[in-house]
């Protein structure tokens, strides 16, 4: 059996039954990453010594019947903005070259205590500020469906490590779509929890007001288990979840104003949810439309406030398109920033009123398919327009403070996204499990 292509939870059950040796599996993942023709474009750093030590400990616990949980011994990857004690964490940027933290990020420490094996650090968009996954400064990981296409970002290597069979799951971050986009474009499940549900301690920030930590996985079950482990809580019970009688709102114009292929894949997925018993309505939410039109400056202003001095000290070390995006925040006035946040909070308060009758809101995970990497690299205008369109749909969830999950539609590099109210993470995961079964 090819355990390297199995879900994290299936691997965990295999360890529990004695079918899988955590040490042998960890060595297999590490060897595969080293031998893979694109392995160096996926992993920024493999952490062989740590991984094998953790796998040996997991093997011993399994042998003595004292496993710490379902995922004890399962090897996963971590985006290169999660601090790893004694190992470089550079967030995909030459600006942070040689940065070595002294402690693990809190979510990584929680995962380690639960027995998960840390395989290494994956490549990412520079400082996490693009949805495309292109990074000429370090590496651009390959899209699993076509190496000439963008992998999605900014958790590009996290997605590639799972999709290419080089990790059981990957952990990324999501500020405007950075978990969900690479998941959708690489046919994975990607979960963005409610902002604040998981600790950001030891996570290199982009825009802390929107930053979240989330898993990129093969199944909803994997996402639920990893979400619980990183938050040191109990995993939600996904059994007996159903779509029968559930109500969904297809959000306009984010579901209709899309390109042909993702639009058709989304419509097909919605029909399958309807056939499984879900009730589907369609409509718009004025609060979302206003937020999307007026609050983009919140991202650039906070990002530049966080990184401006570091960038301007060595601007030539940055990929110029990412540097230019940061600099868009340089001229945002403090008074405007405060006013925009005040208005966004008002709009966020309107959202629950508009969606109270629904269990979740549905939109395509991305309005476009992965664009060509070579053209992105050579055409500034194309990069800008594709990046904005790529991030448009996912950014709805970040601006409204929602939890959100993308599921594969069955059409390569397309996803359907379910968005739930803030704090309804466990409920959304149950809905997603039922939707996943309907889409299979």
C-alpha cells in the first residue's frame, strides 16, 4: 500500500494497527523529497535529524500502547514562517536570510507534543504577500496538475508537499487566501479557521489583524484533527454529518463573475450538494461588497507598517512586485486607517444578519485557474491583475472574519468554498465533511 499518498488520519490508524512504522514512513517521505526532481523547489529545508528522532519516539509509544492520539507519528510539513528552534525560518525572503529562532512556534510545539513528526520547512511566497505562489527570490514550487502553472500562494510549498506525496499534510498561513488558494489549485482541502482560533506566537507576521494558521490536507477529517491539535483542543465529531435540510447561500457576484472553467466546476459542485439534500439560494450581501471595495488599504498599510523599515533598509533584496505591493501601504494616512477599521467592524456586524438563515455561504475558491508562471514572471501587468483576481474570493472570508474551507470539485485546480460565521469552526467542519462525501 502506498501510505505516502494516504490521508494523515488513515496513516494514524495504520500506525495504531501496527501496519505502519513511523520511522520507516518518515524515512520514505524524506528520501522521496530528496529524490524528487522538484524536491528543492518544495522544501526550503528538510529536518532529517529532528524528524527521525520524533518518529523513533512515536514508534516506541505505539509499541508500548501509549500513543498520544490519532496522529501520533504522522509526518507533516511546515511553511517557512513557523519558527523552528535552531533551524532557519526565513519566510521566503532574502531580507530574513540566516534568521534562526530559539523556540518553536506555539502551534508547532502543540503538534510536537501530540506526537506529529516535523519533516521540514516548505517554500512560500516572499513574506506571504501574494496569492500566486511565484517566488524568484527563493523557489517557486510546482503545481501538481501542470508544472508550467502557478501553484497558488502563499503556502505554495505546503500544498506541493502534500499533492506530490512528500508529506501527509502541510501547515500554512492564510491572510487573504494563502491556505485555500494553493489547496484549490492543487486539488486539496484547505481550512482557514476563525481569526484568533489558533495562536500566532512564533509565526512570522504579514498582517496580524488578518493572519490565521491553517492545514492543507487530503481530507476534511485531516483538517479537523490538525486544527484541534494545533489549538490543543478536542477534535470535532464529524460522524453522521449530513446535508439534508441544510441551507446554503450562493454569494453573488463572486459566484457568477468568474472565468468559465472554475464557474462550471462550481455549478456542478453546487448541483451535487443540492442532490444530497441541501437547499440552495442565491443572493448578494451589500456589507461584503462595500468591504471588498473600500478596505484593501487595511492590508497594505499594516503590512508596510510591519515591514517597511526592513524593506527600505535593503529594498534590492526583494522581488520587486512584492516590494511594490508592500509600498502601496506607505501613503495610507493613520486617520484613514482608523476610519476604515471602524467601518469594517460595522460591516462585519451586518454580515450575521444577512446570513442568519443559512448554514454556510458558497463561492468558487478562486475565480480563475492557475496562470502561467513564465508569463507572470515577465509581465508586470499580468502579475498584478491575476494576483488581485486570484485573491478576490478568498479575501471575503478574511475581511468578514469568517472561518472557511475549500474542497476539490473533481475538476483539476478548482475548488468550492464554504464559509461559516466567526467561531463556528467545528460546525463548518461537520458541514464540510458532509459536502466532501456528496462531492466524492
